C-alpha cells in the first residue's frame, strides 16, 4: 500500500474576526470615553445606601472639600464658554476671547473670580501648583460668588443638574451655606454624591 | 502588484502549463496590528470612567419669607433628631418638656429608633437638626436612614436655641421635668 502522505497542518488561525472585533471595541470605547476630570481636592464621600446613578452629562457639581473650600465644576465646553462670558461681564473681569477659550477647557474652578484672569494666564503646570482658595460663599459680606456660578450655569445650560459632592468630614455650616445658596437660586432639588454601602436592613 | 501578476501570467503562458506559478500569499502578518488594537482597547477600557457616582436626592423647601403660611403640626407628632458633634445623636418627641434620648448612627441605634417611632405614630414628622459641630457624613447618614425606613415626612431644619437648651439639660445630667418615663 502506498504511504498516505499526511497533509501538513500549518498552525495558523484566521485572525480577521478577532481583529474586527478588536477594532470595533476600540472604536466604541474611543467614542464613549469621557476622561475623568482631574481631582480638585481629595474628597471622600460619605457612605449611603442610595442606588441611583448619576447620569453622565449635564451636571454641575459643587465640590466641598474637607478644609471647607468650595469648588465648581461643569461639563460641556460650550456651556462653560457661555458661563465664562456671563461671569466676565457681570464681574468686569476683563477676560479676552482667548481667556474665555481657556476657561471653557478647565475641568473645575475654586478661586475668587477676581483672580480668574490672572489664573488663566498661567501655564498648565503653574495652574496646578497654584493653591485654590475656594469660591467665596460669604453671604455676610455680600460676596456669594457661588450663587452667580449657579445662576449663570443654569442660564448656560437650562437642563443642568446640580450635584453636591462633599467630603464626609466637612463641617455642617459650610454645607448649609452651599445648600442655602442653592435654594436661594431656586434649586430646590439637587443630588448628593455618596459612596456605596450595603443595606444591612432586612 | 498588478504588474507582477501579469508577469506571472505571461510566464505561465510561455511555458504552456496549466499549473500556475507559485501564488504570492495575500496574507499579511496581522500580529502587530492586533497588538496595537488590543493595546488601545486596554487603554480606553481603563481610561473610561466606569463607576458612575451614586447619588442621593435631596429636596429642600423654598425659602418662605412669610411664616404665617406654614402648616401647624401638633408637637406630639414631631420627632426631632439633633445631630451633634463627635458623632452624637439625640432625639426627642415634641419640644415642651421633651425627654431627650441619646442614640448613635449604628444600625441598632438611629434606625431602630426611627423604625419604632414611625410605627408607633403614623402622623410622625421628623425634623433633622444638624448642629454646627456635626459633619456632612452625619447628615448624609441620617438622610439615608430616612430613605431606608421609607419616611416620607422629614424636614431638614435648623438647630435652634431651644434644642441647644434641651441637649444641654440632658448632657448636664439633668432630665427635663415632666418627661414621661
């Protein structure tokens, strides 16, 4: 009998479907990714059993840090641009077109508006090294800038959702100032960011 | 490529053989591309903000300049929870001659109290009064207890002098007179 020559198998696999899938996923993630905004301050949110998830877009966050500083953060470059323009004209900040452009690319603010122009003129690294003093929320001295941030944020984006992100060790008076400001700006419904906690109640 | 192909065909024609010349493999080594694709995939996977933060709803009443319009509630139906500094919680029913009780934020503390009191009195309205010394965490924990126990009627109230006096009377070791025990 003649020897049957075994057909040699070449150990290759068709990688095309895998590559297809790979690139599909890459495209998907590229489109949907929203990069985490840089941390303004280290915030440890208090734990609660709330299960509601915060939608990704249309948020304006008031961040309150442990050392009682108040920050403001909003998404959407276009909205921030409108916000910048409004604040500029209200406070006569003298910001130029390019300043506002820079303003619209910032992920968060935590300083007196009067120092905004000077802050924006700094380089990225200098900005990072600048200690943010927090937005003034002082009702007594008639210097509640947070109220203006909130009002103009709502003008810039009427669908905006106000979110409070406070550190668990923040003193209550600061939180009260923030919530009072929100109520004064006719924001009666807002959200508090919390951390997960198992509900031990059966 | 096209030129090479025609070349090969001509060669084949010259020889007059049916057997084609050795075909150039059209396969390309896709390994580097796959490597890159998965590298990118991993990067975007990691960079994506996967964890959407969890939120708790808070609805505050409008600031009312006119106090006369406020609804009047029988003080027997009012339970005050006072959040003090150092993670201390005090609670009492009513205001005049109220008996102050101390509790804590544990599951067996505040939650039990709220459960019992809301079961005992259906008309119960809870006032949360955070003192200046309390922290944000205390407030959120208390609000969370309201959500857990499904309390509909609760208000975030102000810490007033009356409350301060009551708490001081309690912590000073003096029980307020008339408290039913």
